[in-house]
C-alpha cells in the first residue's frame, strides 16, 4: 500500500491538475435556468481594451415583446418538398406562416417579420405575406446541396424561441452533393443578427442551435458551449436565450465571432459552427425599439397590431368617396 506521504502528494498533484485544467480564457455565463434578464447587470468579460457587460433589454423592446406574448408563430415548409431536387435554374422557396403579424411601417421600419438564412449568404428579412405565404425566389444557387433556416423575428431581429417558430432544412440544386452540409442529426449553429446590422448599443446577441444535446438538467451537466468573441473580448454561454451587451463605442464597427464547442472546449464541426459577422458603425439613427420608452401608437405599429397612419388615411379617403353628397341627403345631415 502507498505510504500516507505519497497519498498526500498524489492528492495535491491531482487537485492542481483539476484546478488549472478548468481555467479558460473565456468567462462562462450561468445556465439558462439561472438567468434573470429583467435585472441583468453582470460584467461578463474583461480582456483586451474593452469591457463587455450584459444589460437589461431596452424598455421599448420589452413592451413590444409583451404586446406579442400571446402570439404562437408557426412556420412550415410548403415547397420544395423536403429531400427533393430542383431541376431548374431558379428555385422558389415557399413558407407557410401562421399567427405572426408580419409588417413594415414606412416611418418606424420593419415590424414582426420572418428571417431566412441560406448557407452563409446575406440574411433575407421578409415583411410581406401573400395569403399567409412567404415566397422567396432564389435565382443564383450553385449546383449541389444548400442549407437554410427560417424563423419568426421581433422588429429588432431577435428570434422567437417557442415551438414551431423556426425551421431548417436542405435545398438541392440539380443534384444532391453529399458531405457538404451537416447531417440531419448533427449540431448546427445559426447566428441571429440585429435587424439594423450595425454596432448599435446596446447590442443584441442571439443565435439558434439545432440538434445540441440537452444540458443544464442538473448542476455540472455541460455538454456544449458557445464561445462569443466581440472585438477580442470573449466569454462562454451555455443557453439559447438572447442577451443585450454594452461594449466598446458604437462609433466604430464591430466583429462578432460565434463558435460551438463540446464539453472539453473543442470545436464542434467548425466548418458549419464557426461564424464571423461584421457590423458597420452606428449611423446615428436610433431605432424606436432601442429606446427606453415607446408611445402607444408606435407600440401598435411595431407589433403589427395597427395599420400605419398612411394606410389608415388612405382607407378613410376611400370611404369618404363612397358617402352621399350633402345636398342629396339634407334630412340625414340635419339629424346628425
């Protein structure tokens, strides 16, 4: 049997290995069950020249979320049929949308909408439907297989996380090309960018993740992490909740990197799950949803609950044209 002194030495070495092995250059955030976005004021990283701080979501965005809280958006793929091969130069992607008031206000900008990501191409934001359908024409897909994701989004871009509010799949142009897309059962990370695409402060940080193993069911049950790096400052997240960050000045642009890691901190399918986004400098125009207060009329319009004033005025003008002339109905006019 080992002597007591050797046992102590081995114990000390093992403790040291565990201690130093747990150190990571990024700071891990608490699990999603522990998060309190209402009073979030936690400094999550301090490295390089900047400090990232998680802050409370803007008051206006919280009001719009509450206004839409009774909605349960449902997205379905109408065409092309899953697994089918498109044998034409153009492909029409058709999505069915239920219980989501897709809209755009001419003054306030985009309201609730549908976001579509095809491969690593620029994000498409859909703000008009025809008979509950979104039709997207894709004319320049290269031959082979492509991946896509679609989700219901709030005006500022955040994805709705309820069941049925998002979907993903593959598109095959001329021929299926094996090995170029993640398999249907493999993890796939999709960044969800802010609607403005610029370095507005505070900055929305959001993502969708499919086929990741369940975790956080008990303490220490960690199977994956997302490493977030914003202009050199990094931290780890183990949840799917959106967060709002305040970091370096919005006068300059920003570079955001998202990486999916396994429990050991190793990259998980980095070809598909290591994404780099570039945000332009803030243009000085502050969207309504970034403000702390929102007017009732603005709330209704950005929630898709009320037609914009221009549309309402036009409807009123049309109605006036159908009314009888005053000289034709003097009795009715006097009664009024």
